[in-house]
C-alpha cells in the first residue's frame, strides 16, 4: 500500500470519527434543550443561549416530541 493510499484511508477514518462525534453532540444538545424547556426556560431564551433562532429550537422540541407546557 502506498503512502497516498494510507493517507486517504486515514482521512476517511478521521471523517467517520468526526461524523460520529457530531451525531453524539447533536443528541446531547437535543437533550439539553429538552431539559431546559421542561425546566421552564422560554424557547426564546434557549435560542439565545444556543445561538440558534426560535424556529430551530421549536423544530428540535417538535422532533423530540415535546409538547407545549401548560
């Protein structure tokens, strides 16, 4: 195997590891958003704290099947 082939395989492996890390980070972020919302934090404040917009936070909550508080 040439060094170019080894470099390509190493790059592919690094990309797969990074993609796995992103999946875990998204799950953790979703869990934190849900916990904050269930803890009474307003969607606008969660959006501000995460650097997201309100629509994105509402979409995360919807995808996590979190209903509106009453």
